[in-house]
């Protein structure tokens, strides 16, 4: 996870991210929570019995299938003519909502392993907000500190090595030392050092270091899908096919809700450029679930009740997303908006 998050952070176009800041932030945090709630409601309403009629498990499942993949969009559109605005929104949203989703996942799954624990929404929301804020501060500080150290040296090999240390140290310090969100700190650190390096140095000077992260990100993706191949079984499709279909339905419905009723309306606020219907359609199918959702499914503790059912749902959503949703998105992206 630190590799996937940091690679996406250092290679994202920060100027575009800032231009679409309202839509990106809204899709990645408050609207992501809305998508999680909508997905949880659909899952609980249709197959709540398979999860023991437990809202916390439905909420956990909804959070896992709401994570979109920041690397898949770029891979699909590589070398193609595509609407730059929609792509920048999708990439920024995917990057930040991964950190939000993973934080939700870790907090909920850890609470579910405590016998007899009853989820208090107000307490959970307060804790979630504090964890996000503290983790962002940790990442900002470490990103600034590492930039301060490596900038005077101006050595591409040292920069590559230092950013590798930064990615894992920010994750470890926040996750294991402070008990906060490692992925949020890694994201914050990656964005900070990328912005500072590009601000003070020429793009050619940082291209090698940040370009090396694309290779690391590819290797991390390959490792995840290899592990899926080792863990996925035909029993999942034979026993939990209904749960998979409901998960796919929940993912599509929740995505449509936050795109058309969320981002579409927000884009019409003063100072914003309205999203055309064709752009909203592209954003709907561009919310592809991939590496991060799979990583969460693989890391799901067997102590969580009905973990195998939840893992099957996430795998089903990821397979649908990659086999059906990605080709549709690729086709729509070639259409003239």
C-alpha cells in the first residue's frame, strides 16, 4: 500500500489537482462516505442475512468497494486522446479516496475484532476526523523534512532512495508509532515532496526519481494480482455469486449517486465549470475498482465475521470493474465530449 499510494502521489499533476480541488476533495472524502453509506444500505437491504444482519459489516463492505484505482485510469488512457479535465478529476479523486477508504477500512475492521463492541457513529466520526487531520500533519512535516535534506544535494539516485525511505517511514510512524493512518501520511508526504521538488527544480531533475516510482508501482500491482490468483477460488463464484452481483449493483448505484447528484450539482456552484452529461457519464464508468480494493480484501482479518463473504464480494466487484467497466470507460473516453 505505501508503494501504490506514494507512486500515485508523486506522479500526479498537482496543478490540475488544485484547479479541480473542490470536486476532487468532495468526491474523495464527503461523497466517498455517502457512497459507502449507499453501498452499505443496498447490501444490507438485499443480502443482510449473509452478513449476519450487521450494519457494521455492510458499512465495511461498502467502504471496500468504494475505493477507485488511481493507476488504472492512466494505464487505460496512456497515449490516447482523452478529456484532460475528467482524467485529472478521476486521478485526483482516486488518489485521495484511497487514503480515505483505507482509513475507514482499518478503523472498522479493527473495531469488529473486539468482542461485543457496538459501533457508535458519533464517536467513530470524531475519531475518524482526528486521525485524518493528524496523519496529514505528519505527512506534511516528513515531506518537508526530506525535501530539506535532499534538495541541496541534487542527486537523482539519492532522491530516489530518500523517497523510498520517506514512503515507508511516513507509513510506519503514523500507523505503528502514533496509531493513526499510515496511508494518509504517505499520501500527504508524497504530495508535499513532489510539489516542493517540482517547485525548486527543473522537471528533468526530478523525472528520473519520480519515474522510478512507476516501475515500483507496476511491481506492487503485479504482486497484488498474483496474490489474488493464489487466493481466489471457484467456490467464491459458486457459493457467493449472489453476493457478488449485489456488490456490483451497490458499487454502480453508489457511484451514480455521487457523480450525478454530487459532483454534477457541485460543478454548478459559482466559480466552477459545469460538468457536461457526457463528462459525468465518463466519471461514472471511470470509477474503476482495482489494486486498492484487492489489497484491502487480501488484508481482511479472518477474525472479522463473514470475512470470506466480504472478500468474495470485493473480488466480484474488482473482476466486473476490470472486465466490463474498464472497456466501457476506454470506449467512452474516445468519444468527443
